[in-house]
C-alpha cells in the first residue's frame, strides 16, 4: 500500500507558530511567548524561520490575513462615502474606490517642443548672409 504525500509537511506546532507570526500585529507576542504557547524552545522558532516551507506557509497566512483586511478596508471606505462628515473625506473615499477598481487613473500631460529642422539650402543661405554681413563691415 503506497503512502499518500502529506499536503503540508509542517507539524501542527510549526503551522500554529507561523499563523501567530503572520498575524502578530494582533497577538503582539514575543518569540519567547510564542514558544511557550506552542511548547517549543525559542531557538526552535528561529530555526523554523529559516526553513523555506515554513516561510512559504507563514507568507500564505499573511496573504490570507491581508485579504481579510482588504474587506475591512472596503467596508470603511463605504462607510466614509455614506457617512463622511466632510465633502473632502467623501471625495477622497470616492477617489480611492475608483482608483482601486481601475476606473480612475492619474493623467500627466507631456508637452514636447519640436524644433524646426533646417534644410541644407537654408543653412547655406544663412552662411552666405553671414559672409555678406562680414564683408559689408
């Protein structure tokens, strides 16, 4: 009987640690506190933090947390739009929503000056005129 590959090669403790680290803005725990919480030595966590699979899992949890935060940010923007006390606040909220949805982009105007190109005949005429001016003096 063949053994099925594990979906996540990390242990339960490693996954819990990565989850806490990825959302530590909420937990505000030190490495020592996290180690105590999951039952490992703090040095173990420092070792895990160098493991590519641990890092990838922690990053995926952080991305998921940001997706959840994005929903919260959208809700706040909608609330500002509906209940903002100043027109400036409402306009900024509208601008952010439209920019995020790709409906509003910053436009910059570029002005280019095209210099007139002189033909060889024009240059020859100019040289002749200059020579004539010198001869007149």
